C-alpha cells in the first residue's frame, strides 16, 4: 500500500461544480500521483507513476483516449 501521508489534494479542474462526478488529485509527492473520489476522501485511491499520469492526461486531452 502506498503511503499518501502529506498528500495535498486538489479538485480536478475537469470536475463538475454540482457535487457530481468529482475527483481529487495529489501531485505533490515525489514519484507518485494520487487520485481519489471527492465524495469519499477516506476511501480507495488510485496511484500512478508521474510519467504514466502525464501520458494518460495527454491522451485524454488530445482526444486519443475517449472518455
């Protein structure tokens, strides 16, 4: 299990403002990017290597990866 102590969570800029499908991202820890559901901050998290996260976000924003 990855230690996310010290993670500074921020709401994704792509999350809606109506309390619906929102995610939070923590990208302040060395070597890891954490993702969690805003509605369940104590729940499970996904973790990514920063370079893998960059590839994912680039593919998503360029339209290569469809939502």
